[in-house]
């Protein structure tokens, strides 16, 4: 999967409506279940987390953070068909989240629906183009969206264009850690991006700071 520097946390354009406290509590329980596993995460842990998130969603059907975390866990379990359903529900709440659209495209490709996958890839690319065209290069999120756009292009089999962007980012980056990261991206194949572990790309979101 992708989104190494992703904008999926509770900081992204989450509405200011009040979330049901019981739903927040259940989401946090799911969060703690995964984060306190000490890296020894297994299918049973993710299944338990999803059960808690389902309860949270049942209490508050507009709680997008719970959908996001459920989507993450379903991808961890390689339940891509289920993740597609959850992703679409999340998109209905966050229609402008291009990162989720791209990840849904990946899930469709994994289940063999290349037509739907291509549609989501193209929709995501259009979204990235629109965001970058109206965003200052000095914006802290700019490089995140730019690298995601590059990976989007790679998944669209426009590898030359995608890797050219990543190569430029690696060449011009002054932060040594970021430079190393971009250089690593250049060694990754299209298949590496498609099947990269979702935990490296999304934020299992704790809504406590911005739950309302």
C-alpha cells in the first residue's frame, strides 16, 4: 500500500460535529488493542479491533475515524473486498480524501477488478493534481501530496513520470532523513507499492484531540 506520509489522521478535514462519547470510547479501545500488542499483532487482534469499531459505527454512523481504522485493519487482514465496502462508506463521509480513493483502487486491483481500480486511480490522480495546483510549495503537506501523486502515477503504469518526480524530490531534499526515504522509494517497484503493508502508510487514528 502507499501513503508513507499520509493525511489520514484525525487532523484531516474532520467536521466539527460532536461525536458520540461511547463511539469514541470504543474506537479508543480498538486503538489500544492494536497499539499495545507490542508488535505481535495477529489476525485475532485485528478481528477484535474491527468488532469494537463496528460497535462504534453502529452508535455513530458518521464517525469517519472509526471507518478509517476499520479500513486499516481490514487491509491488515487482507480482507480487500470488505475494505472496499468500508472505504466507500468512508468516502461518502470524506469525499475529498484522495488518499482513500487511491487505496480503494489498490484494493480493487488486489481482488482482480482492474476496471474499478483504474477508475479510482484516475479519480485520485485528478484530486492530487487539483490539490497541488492550488497549494503553495511551501505548504508542509506539499511534498506528501507530491510523493503520493508520484506513486499514483506508478500504479497507473506511468512509471517514467512517477519515478522522475521521486528522483527530483530525492535530489533536491536537504533533510538527510527525507532524502534517504525518497531514495528508498526509487528502489521500490510497482508491486512493492501495491502490497506495501498498510500499517506503514496510514495512521491508526486516535480521535481524542479532535473528536468534536
